[in-house]
C-alpha cells in the first residue's frame, strides 16, 4: 500500500492520506482525511454538527441542491450525464423505482389524480380532428396489440408515443404513425425525452 503525505494526496486529488495514528482509532493505521483529521473522528464530528442544528443542515442541503440543479440546467454535458444515469437507474433498479412511485402516489392521491387527468387532457388536445375512422381504428388496434402481447408473453407492453405528447422540447400528436408498442420497461425508461436522430 502506497502511503502518501498530505501534500502528495492534495496534488493527486485524493480524499485521504496516511499520517500518524489517531489515539482514539489506532485500527485505522494512520488513515486520515487530507485536512489532517482522522477519518472516524471527522465522521463523529460531522454527525454531532448535523444533530446540533438540523434546520441549518436542511437549509444548506437545499441550497446545495439548488446550485447543482442550476448547473445541470445550464451545462449540457452535465445534463446529458444526469439523463443517462437516470435512464440506467430506471432500467436497472425497476423494483426500487416502482416501490418509490407507489409510496409517493399513496401519500399524494390528489397529485396522482391531477396528473392522470392532465395526461388525458393532453392526449385529447393532441388528437387532431382530421383523423379518419381508419386512423382511429389503427389507434385502438395499437392498444389492443399491447394488451395481447402482455397476455401472450407475460411481459407488460404499452403504447408509446415516438414523439412524446408532453416532451420538454417537443410535443407530438396522438396519431397512428406516432405510436409504437414496446415493453413497459423501455417506455418508462424513455419517459418524455426525445432524441432527434
């Protein structure tokens, strides 16, 4: 194991270095934060500081979150990384995401109902009046196909709008050539994002 001095650790951008052993925690063999404090002592001090003034901690947390959110909005590279991570998280941690959504929906029934009504309204607003009977039949068939695939394959399928109805940058129409039947996992991972080819 390489033992870095504080100066070497700072230059290399490492969070910890090795120094003289802490009297309280000799088992750490001199493992210290770059600021010189023992890792375990730093943790204890941070816990005490947070417990002493939880309101201040909450305010600092919100302030920090606001800064990060602002940076994400203005920095396209950071935004792209966040979107990629979110997509990965939704596909890899389906159970945790679903459990969180159910818990949130149970706590916020009004917001859940409002979101469902808003989605229905958005779909109605984006269904053009010039659709023919054949177009409406094709739309019904897409939903029937999703239901049939779910029953036959045992995997949840949904009708997805290629160009989202409520996208951040675009707004598609509820027309047959904007629909595709895909697994629910892919549809939920896609969310309302649209990537131009």
